C-alpha cells in the first residue's frame, strides 16, 4: 500500500482520472470474480 501511495505522488497524472481508473479496475476484478464464482457453482452442480 505504501508503494502505491508513493507512486501516486511520483506519477504526475491528473487526480480526476485516477479514481475513474481505480473504479474501472475494481469493476473489472469484481465482474471477473462473479464470472469465476458462477463457473465454479455450475461445475459444482454439474459434478453433484
């Protein structure tokens, strides 16, 4: 976490763009996790 904050201060990117990029990354990860969970559930029901 500390390295991320130091990167934040070192990289001169617009502040307004950063939360949007973070939100997109979180949404992508969340949808991937949901897809994984769906496939795991379908595999589980298929096996049982």
